C-alpha cells in the first residue's frame, strides 16, 4: 500500500557536465525507470539514431507538434527546437514507472510549473576548470563553441538554486549511485504515499476486531 505512481525526474546540467554519460550508466544498472526521448529539429550527429537519441524532425514537423499539443514543454536552444513528447511521459507515470527527462534549464522551469511533484536535479563538474577540460576533451567543438557553452553556463549557474538536488559529477559510479539514492529517497516521502495511513488504520482496526 505504498506509492503506485511513477515520479518525474528532471536532469539538467552544464553542457559537458556528463548528463548523457550518467543517464547511460544509470539505465544500464537500474530497472523501473524510463528515459523520455525528445523531439528535435537539429541535425543528427554522427552515431545518433532516430528514436534512440532523439526523434529527429524538420522545423515544420516540430511546429505541427507544438500546434497539436503533442509536447509537454519545448524550447529553442541554439537555433533548434527541442521538446518532450507528452504521451510517453503520461503513460509511463500512470504505469508506475519513473520517467527521466534530460532537458535544459528553461524546460525544467516549465516542467516545475506543470508538475510541482517533479524532482529536479542539476549536474555539475566539481570545478569550472574541469568543465572546460571536459568540453575540450570531447574534441567535437571549436574553441569558440566551447567559449559559447561556458558563457551559457554562467547564466545557467544563476538558477541552480531552483533545483531540488545538486549532483557533482566527479566520479561517475559514485554519481550514478547517488542518483539512484535520490530516486529511492523520493519514493519514501510521506507525501508520495498518501493512502498508507488510511490503509494501515483500517487493517489494524480489522485485526483488533477479529481478535476480540
Ligand atoms: P544537444 O543538442 O547537445 O543534444 O542538446 C542541447 C540541450 O538541449 C541539452 O542541454 C539537452 O539537455 C537539451 N534538451 C534535449 N531535449 C530537450 C527537450 O525535450 N526539452 C528541452 N527543454 N531541452 C532539451
């Protein structure tokens, strides 16, 4: 008689902080969670697959999705649309699965308004120097692009305090374990188990009556 509905978890973080790697490792290790696959109008990168990393659509297709209310939230980020498909999230939460969204800060803000019960988590590197190092280490961005991402991080850092949890990605395994612990702690919140007290009292009363 404990909680039945899934929890919506939102993971945001600086570009280069390792959100994707954390999610990958997390989903390899733990069951009962699903990752929402976003729609985007950006071009696929090498190794990215439609329906696995994103649903890659044209701007026109994306705008059609906006019009039909198909997205819970969407944003324009660096010239491309990104959005969270509604049905997948709603259906899985109803089924009792925890749903993860890996989205940027504006999207997280939007989710917070619509789902006050959602749990928001911000991922950072231990230091700015480490962030710069990781962005350079990726080898996929020019120095100018890296500077752009770091400048954006200055803005994003202003709203870290809107998040419920701060996850420092120093050691990957430790970070993934900490994330799992957050999910379990959230399930134990009394407020997420609203029927437990009623159920317990009724069972207890019946038990005592039967013994009389
Ligand atoms: P990238 O192009 O590097 O895959 O993603 C750029 C940013 O968009 C990342 O911060 C990522 O978390 C964010 N993002 C991905 N999908 C969504 C989405 O559905 N909604 C929002 N608001 N942001 C998203």
